[in-house]
C-alpha cells in the first residue's frame, strides 16, 4: 500500500480535539477558515502522496553525493523540491509582507507531519529554511530581511544552521569559530562546523548559512557568541547570487539513515558574513530557530511513525500465517498500540503549535507559558513514538522486516537521529524540569487542572476512562509538587522518566477528548481504551523511577560501570 497522508486525522484533531477555531478567531489569523484549512491539508496531502512519497527509497538507495565540491541530490529530489517551492509550502506560516501565506504555525506543523511521513530526508530541506526564516524575522535588520526573506520564503534559496563543532556539541559555549570585523560592516568568518544538514545541494540557487562565531574580543562561554549570515554565493547589487563565498563542503557524513539528506562538514575560510542582531546575541537568535525546530523534530518522529504504521498495517492484512496475521492477538496488539501512540503524540504536538499561535496572536503570557511547557514534551515524546512505532513495524513484518527490500527498516534508521537532533531527549527533559519549572510549576499545574476538570466532567459519559485519566493527572500533580522541592541533580536524574509520565497523562487526556467527541461506542472510544488501559498506566512506573533521584546512580563509581 502506498503512503496516504493522514489528512482526515489531522482535520479531526484540529476540529474536535485541539481546536484551531480559537486561533482563526484572532485578527492575526482570521484567514485560517475551515475552508482554507481543508484546502491546505488536502493539497499538501496530494503533494506528499504523489510527489514526495514515491522518492523515499531513492533517497535511501541512492544517497546524496559530493562531486567536485558540489553536493548532488538523490534522483528525483530536485524536481520534487521545485514543486514544494512553487506550491508555496516553504512559507505557509511566514509573513505575507515577504511573500509568505501568513497562516498559523499550526498548519505548517500539520503539513510537515505529512511531509515527514512521505519523505523525511527531502522534507528536512524546507524545514531548516523555515527555521531560518523565523530567526531572521525576529532578529535580523530590515536590510537583511528585505534581501533574504523573499528568497527563502519562495524556496529559491535554502537555509541552514551551523552550531556544532567537533569539540562543541551540547556545550555550545566551547565553539571556536571566529568572526573578524573588516570595517565595512562585514566579517571574515573562519572555522569548521559539523553535522550540517543540507549544508549544500543542487536544489536551490543559493544556500544561506546562519553561523555561530566569536568576535575577537568576545567573552568566554555562550555570552560571547554572535550570529552571522554567511551565504554560499554573495548577493550582487540586484540581490542575485554573485561570486562564490570562501566556504566549502569538506565531506559528507556516512550515516545510519536519512541517506538522501546530505549531512555536511563545513569549512569557512575567511568567508564574508553579516551580523544578525548584535554582538553577543547569537544564542538568543539561534534559540528562536531551535525552538521552531524542536517542535518540528517531534513532528518528524510522528510523521515517520505514520509511514511505518501504514506499511505494517498493509503487510499484516496481506501476510497469511494460518490466517492473515492481523487476526493474531499479538499483531493486533502491536497495531492498536502503534495507532494509539501516534494519535497521542500528534495531539500533543498540535496542542503546542496552537499555543504558539495563540501566544503570537494575543500576546497572552499564559499561552506562551503553555507553549514553552509543551515544546520539550512534544519533541521528546514525538521522537520516541517515532522510534518505537518504526521498531514495532519491523516486528509486525517478522523476518521480512529485517530484510531491507521491504523498506520497513528504513523508517527506523531514518527516525533514530531525531531523538538526538536539536538537543537530545535527555536535554529536553532537563529543560522541562529545570527552566520550564522556574515559574514554581504554575504552567504545569494549570494544564493538569484542565486535564482533571475535563476528566471529572466526562465521568458520566465514560466513567472508567475518565476516572483513570483523573487519577493519573492527580498523581502527576503530586509528583510535580514533590519534584519542585528537590535539588537540581535529583531532578535531572529523573527528568526523562518524569517527561514520559507527563506525556502519558496528556495522551490519555487527548484520547478522552476524542472519545467524547464521537461517543462511547465509536472507534475513537475503542482506541482511547487501548491507550488509557494499556499504555497510560506506564506513567506510574515512570514516576517511581523519577523519584529515585541521583544517589543510586552515583553510588556506582566509574570503575563499577567499567567492571
């Protein structure tokens, strides 16, 4: 069975579970009518199904190559990218003043979900450009905006972000790339960056690099980092690509998956760059891009899960072992749990996107706090669901899943890096229990109160399911209160387990909403029962782990671990 974009699923969630209506009711997003949403999702789904999905194996079997200093993309990618650009899909939520559609970020997230399931390696190119657009919109000068935003939004140019260096991964403050002022408003940028996705390609006429670097007099650490726009070709007086800049692709990484997405080692050799924002403000600007990317990476995991699930479902219906294997209880269990996990993760991601849109449209701090709280949960849970579902997809295929020709294994190989992208899932969890709890847990408690209130109201219609969700939320509230009283190291030791528990409770909450929307005898209610009875109870074990703290981990010495 060919990939089919989950248009109806996304529309159901945005209508009945995580409503987009409040976003469309704001002045900023008044054009996001039901008809517009339907048209966007339907047309994007067609592009994914007919243009992108048929190329997913090309990217895996015929990887991008570095030839004579130029990256050549996988067969068909260039033509497919042209359709993405010409359709305006890069700029769905970009400002209309620069050629974007100006639609809610939520719609961009929904489209990226479908594109990720169709062909993640190709989708990464416009995704990175979208993040750069967001960073420039919020931090760049009008001169840089006027030159770069129209080209990026149209898809004529693509964007990257250059953070990581061999000695500076999560410890960004250790980076060594230098930017020397030339006295004419430009800077000579010198250094090497690694893991640069789509650092070069033949898809666009220019590649625009946002590069973190240090000025000569910069203070140590992250406070001394500035951000620079360093294009592959320096724009001429008419804003068109001119002379080549002093930068190059040294090599392409040999990766476990995502072979169609070139991951470059970049060398900047006195390359001409322009500062974005001011000296020492690089991390603030880059975090704007990274926060956009973190939610989108979670959505990458969800999209991959969708593709893996569809392939597994089709195989289970066709494969006969005594009977079609979909009739066997263990296979039915895997498929039901896969579908339930995808719905939960997708709902959390869309809830985060809606909170972001409401924050932008209303400037209400409560929406901003909700978005900030949900971002690390959406990223970590979405990518873990992607890994788990793609792994289960291989299991459904049995021995054939371990054979590359079936394509089942590609989903796992492609999705595995998403748990590492944009801050590992452990870092996301530490962000959740650290920075996101600096408000003394108020944003978390407000969300849990909503979960409890809705569960209480649902007890008459769905007593067993609603009671379980209420109990889970109340238990999570109690553990959150406990955690706020702990030291940093103890919080961090249990952070990932706590995040997983929070995701489990939210998943139950959104499944309960879906069941209420369609009734106690509906397929939605049956799926909700699978999640709430089989998967959500894992929150209790996760919270037990979270409360263990750090002492037991550090009781084991390095020698003990090595012995």
